[in-house]
């Protein structure tokens, strides 16, 4: 059976992005650059966590994680990551708008799923087998999987900043029992891994 993980960079007050997300500000307004600064300013200090984010056998993400648009697709848009996204495995993108599969360099293929989280998970399991599936974000997508009891391990990368408004982890999610299995402080982030108890 597949093991389902999730990595999220969040603020101390639980936000994964600010308001007004758009092409020139993918994480929105506010001090949101701090959420992922640790990945780029101190990569050597956090190399194990960075490698873990893309170590799954298949990935699921929300439309907002892939694209700044919300309506019909701009077919010239191929994601935030350039021609060689870091995933190198199948990625299933939740959307309300159909789009053909998008193969990229390095082995990443984006598949666009219109049937909701259960269909995305079914297709990811078919791709990953008994391997690992990562719910790549954003918070709205992660919250849907948490609410459905479909995540085994939650890895939070907590930046020392508050955002105040935007997309927030655990919104609309029933109470969860979490077991902390790992924590590590770094200069710009605290990494905490929880097993979700059922």
C-alpha cells in the first residue's frame, strides 16, 4: 500500500501563502518570501529536507501550485519550474479544466485530473504502486487530503514569520491526533515531522 506524505513550508501562524497570489508574486502579498528562504539561502544546511520534498514516486498538487491562472488553461504555461521540473516522476494536478498530459524534461509528466482528490489519489497509486506519494500543496489541496484521512506523514517547515491572511493549513480539517517523530532547528526554519494517528 502506498505511503502518503506531505511537505509544506508554513509561517508560525500556519499560512502557506499570503493574499493576492499572482504571476509576479506566486506566494501572494506579505512577508511570504520568508516561507521558502531557507531552501535558497541555506541549502547546504537543509539538504536532507530539500531532497525529501522531491523523493516520492508520484506527486499530487492543486491547480494553484502549478499555475497562477484559475479559468481555462493558457497552454503556453508549463509550470513555475522551467523545462526540467524537480519532480522527475508523474505529477497529478487537480483542476476543474481538462488539459492534455504535459511531459517535461527529466521524467516529469503533469497529468491534469478533473475528478477530485479520490481520482487523483487512485491515479497516483497506480503510478507509485507500494511506493510513496507526496501531496505537494498548496494548503487547500492538503486540507482536502487531511480532512479525508488520506495523509500518513506531515512534514512542516516552519519559518519564523507570521503572515496573517491567505491560505492556511488545517482550515476546515477536523481535529487530528499527531505524533511528532522528528524535529530539527536550522537558522531560518524549524523542521517538524508528524505521523498522523488514526
